[in-house]
């Protein structure tokens, strides 16, 4: 896990659909200033060329602040942008295919939504496993059933791979996720949903650090 | 152009949304039997893992028949499947990025819909340029304005790169496209829209061969 930031960390997902008029660079800079440990860029429904452009712009800002960028779903965009890695879900290109495309030094993350998926994921060449949705979320329209902290605890008992809690995480409940075994909390609305992005990221970081 | 099949050729696009219950392997086999020169697999709206699976299955059939497979939009899927190349549009990953990802031996094709785009495309590291829609088409909901054979003629006068005519091409009008300068005709409905796939491909091949 030498490539991941020190655990536990805050892992914001910069969803291009939630920019709400803000610039990618500005948001990335605020997330970095707030102490994000890793930054994921997600552009579902965005044209591939525009996604590549956004990843490059986020990276221009993030890298200068020591923050690595992960691309959601798309190893080709990660490769083209020279990003640090990719995060894929159950229906995306398989983690093993991503690993072959990106090489051993890249970060490959994989989403799971059940214990069976977690067990299978732990056998894949991944750097972390995301588990969720831990809490109810409104950000993902097609979100799976809430798995609660119970799945995090079961996952923690099963694998030593870093676990990323995702789904409905806020500064108010982030500590619960970490106490259940999460090494990181992935957040979208909690940082992009309104208010000062850097300050909200900082609050999450404090919650996560205080819980570990 | 050593990697492309002998010109002119028929270039079917196996659109996974148009399978209509038919198996990918069966359709690919019929297209090969009908004399397709190159086969593109397109899966817009299909999950990435399912697209990869379909490309692999099409390829298992096509390669054994000497037919190369090109993946629409996705160089990562092409790489993961070991496909012959990728076809991208104006809003996708740029051809130069695809070339870097896939290497010099891959086929990279690029769509254009105007003379300005054609001129720009001719400066990119592409193996062919698609021009269209040459005729009216119903297959692509967001299709651009019909460019007619006029753009094909202008393109032919501008570049020696192989030109692929696309959009509304049938056995009845394919000769017009070739006479206007096309080196290949890309077809979807004309082969997948009903009837015997191999026979419809054969009819297109005869039309194209007779026109050149």
C-alpha cells in the first residue's frame, strides 16, 4: 500500500455532474487544501474527450499539491492523462484487465456491495476495495441497497487490503465508518454538495483522524 | 495502409443494441461469411464489462475467419481484448491519445462530419477517416446533418488516406459512395436491420466491388 496516502484518509470524488458552475481546477485546489488524501474524477455521461480534459486539469492542480488523481471507470483516460490509477465497479472493465493496462505501479480500486463481492475482490490485483453504500445516499441514482457498517466489519475481518467506505458519508458519521474498519472515506455530496469545499473536506479529515 | 483489408471493403458495425436476440458470435460469423473486410463492435450504453465480453466473443469468431475487430470509442476495451484497433469520434479520446495507447501496429479510425474536420483528421495519426452521414440514417439518434457524397469528393481530393463512407448506406447506394471516392462503406442497418445477415453483406460487397 506504499502508493496510497497515509491511512486513514479522505477520498473525495470530483463528480463532473456536480460542479454546478465551479471550475474543475478550483474544486480540485479546494479539496487539496482541505487535506484530501486521494482524488477521484468521475464523469459519467460526459464525453470522453471532455473527461480527459477535466482529468488533466484536475491533475495539473492536484499533483502540484502532492495529491494523486484516480479516474472513475476508465483506464484508457487514466493512461492518456498519466493519472495515478483507476477505480472500477462490478460492471466495468475487470480489475485484472485494468492492472494489465496500467501496470504494477498504478492504483486500482474496486467497488463491492456484498460480502461475496468483497471476497472475490480480495483475490483481484487491487490496491483497495470500496465497500458501500454504507449509509443512504442521494448522489447515485442507481445506488445499491445500503450495506451499513456491518459489511465493513465483515470485510475488515476478511482482508488486510485497505478498505474505502462509500455512500452517504458525512463529517457526522465518518467516524462510525472508520471505527467499523474503513481506512478511507469516499465522499461526494459531503464536500461538493454546497458550502466551502476546503472547509468541508477539513471537517471530514478531522472526523476520520479523530476516529482512528 | 497495409493493415487494412484490400480496398474497397465492407465495414459492418456490430451494434450490440441491434442484436435483437441474435448471438454476437452468430452475427459475427454471418458478417465474416458475407465477406466483411473489417468488423467494428459498438456498445454505447452497454456496461464496459459486457462490451469487453462481446468484443472477445466477436473476435473469437472473426479472427478465425481472418477478419479483424475494431472497437468503437474505447481503446481500453480494445487493449484488454487484444483487438486490432479503435474507432473514435469527435468527442471521444483524441486519435493521437489512442495511437499512444494502442501503438503503431493498431488501426485507429476517426469520424468526421465536415470538411474542416476532415482536414484536421488528415493531420492525425489515423489509418482511415470516416466521412458521413453520407445519406440519411435512422440508426444513430444524434446523427449529424447529412453531408452527401459532396464531402466524400472533397475529402478524396484532399487526402490519400483511406476514406470510409458511413450513414444510410445500402446495397442500392453503396456504389455512389465508392464512385465519390470511398474506399470502404460502414454499414449497420443494411446488414443488421433484418433478413439474412450474410446475404445482405454479400450484396453490399458485390455493389462495392462493382463500383470500383
